[in-house]
């Protein structure tokens, strides 16, 4: 059961590390620190499992899995604290000291890596030089195997003193930000993470006390089992609260990112057709792998939407801006009454009042792509969103993009044919007049 819980926690942390990997590559110290925390902590939890212990057992160093687990925890906690206090350190550098929390966080941020390196070195020295590793007792736990050794108190004291201090400082940082946090999801996440850190401090305190008692004289099996059960429960609860607290804001961000990707995919066909006609108006030209094939369409969409260093939010904003620029360019190259005729075509075709405007815009765009001529100067009439932000323009573009995919060639031909109808009528009238004169 213990191994199963460890595997679950390690898997959750590893998924978080994979999820945050791209942000760590693009980001700065905060993104890289959080990714380092997730990665190191997931490996530390794997070292708790029998599989992890067997993985390093062949190296011939007894209890090496325990040492690696503790060192990985030190790295993870140092990275976590660097992440938590990065904003405070930036405020101090800009001269905005602010609250006491900011000053405390900035001071601790400065020495986090140095302190972690010193603690790791001291722990490795005690482990390799002082702990008795020549005999292999049958006890299943590290504390029980080295019970009665004074070096145990030094080793575990270093680890849990560092862990408890960092965890306590994280609880202080997160707890002091709950009231000022924006959004219920962020406040909930900070509250859960603070609760998890408080439980973690209690766990570290109990382990320090027990380590000292075990180093003085061997502890009975009953007391050892009770201690292990209590501290394991505290450890699991600490990670549970902290993990859920991290996931709550991340889940909301994931939903937002997913919605942004859906909008970008919906706009892509419209953006691609406009970009092909107006290549000078786009920052990155559309992909052209395997043109005129279904496989190529899917590959090009995936390449345009998912690949590249640009974030999904910036890509969506770029698509909206470039579509608007292309539409403005087309307005200079089509007859002024094209939209009115497009609206008449879709209304005559039975479009409902709610969808007529979107279909008319889509039909206008598709017809303009086929019939655009040299720029004539004044832009033709065309109803855009009329908003003062990209979000306002985005709304009507999404409706037009949805209708654009269902515009039939027959509608385009019919609209373009009506453009020449008045000219044909005038020619017929002139011919009729000539006949009458003759």
C-alpha cells in the first residue's frame, strides 16, 4: 500500500513536471524553479519505493536510496523556495521593499541555494563517514537500522531542520498572500498549500525528536511502528494538500489554455486562406506541407497551432490581428455593395436572423478572396466587431469562421454573378434601343 501511494504521488508530480516543461524552457527563474521542484520531488518519491531502491542497490552503497531521496528533497525544497520568493526578490531589486514578508522572502531567497548546498554536503559527509553501513540490520526503516548511532541525530537533524525551516517559510509566504490573491481558485490553492506546509512542519518536528531519541538508545518495535504510521500519515496529508493546492490554479489555467487552443483551431482555416492571399500581412506564413490533401490539412493545422515558441494566447491574438488586417486590405479591393448583396443572398437562402450576419460576413470574405482586384482606395462597407479590444473582435470572428467552413461554392458563384447583373441589363437596354431606332 505504501508503494502504491508513493507511485501515485510520484506520477502526479512527474505529470506536473512534464506539463511545466515548455514553460521552464521559455521562462525565467520562477518557471525553472517550479519545474525543478516537481522533477526532483517526483524522483525522491520514487526512491521510497522498492523499485527505486533496487535500481540503485547494484551500486554497492548500502542505504544509497535513502541518501538520494533526502538529497533530492533538499534540492526540491530549495527550488520551491526560490520559486515562492522570486517575486519578493525582484521587488527588493527594484527598490520596492514593501511588507515584512517581502523583506524576509528576499533575504531567504538570496541564500537558499547556498544553504541547500551546505546542508547536502554535510549530510553526505555524515552518511559516508560516520554512519555504520558495514552491517545490514533486518529493520525495514532507515531510522531503525541505525538506531543507537549518535551520527543518526546529526544526519537527520540536518535534513529535517532544513526541511522544516523551508516548509515553514513557504507556509508564511503563502499564508500572507491569501487575502490579497485575486480569484477564488488562487485563494483556495494558497490556502490548501499553506495547510499542507503547516502539516509538513509538524512532520519535520516529530521526525527530529524521534531521530534524537533513536540516536540515544534503540527504540522498541512498537514505538517505531507507531512513529512511522503517524509520520507517514502526516507526510501523505502534507503532499495531498500541497498537491491539490498546486493543481487548483493550474487546472483553471489549463482550462483557459484549452479554450484558447480551441479558438485558435477554429480561426485557423479563415486565417490560413487570408494569409495565403495577403502574405505580407502575417508575421509567420502558414505551413504548406502536402497541399490539397486531408493529411496535409491536419499536419499544417497542427504545425501552425501547436508548434513554435509563441504562447497560445499570443498566437490567438496574432491570428485575430492578422485576420482584421487582411479583411481591411480586401475591403479596398472589392465593390462597396458586396456586403449588402452577400446579406441578401444568405437571407434569401433561408438563414435565420441570428446567423444571417455571420454567414454574410463569411460569404463576403470568401467572395472577396476570389474577386479581389487592384486597390481602389476607399474601403468598402463591411461590419466588423466595433469593439475597442481584441476580445470584442474575436467574438464576431469566431462566428464568421464557423460559418466560413459551411459556405458553398454555389453561394459564392451566385454572389459574384449578381455583381455583373446590372451591367448586363444596361447592355440589353442599349441593344433594345438600337433595334427600335432601326
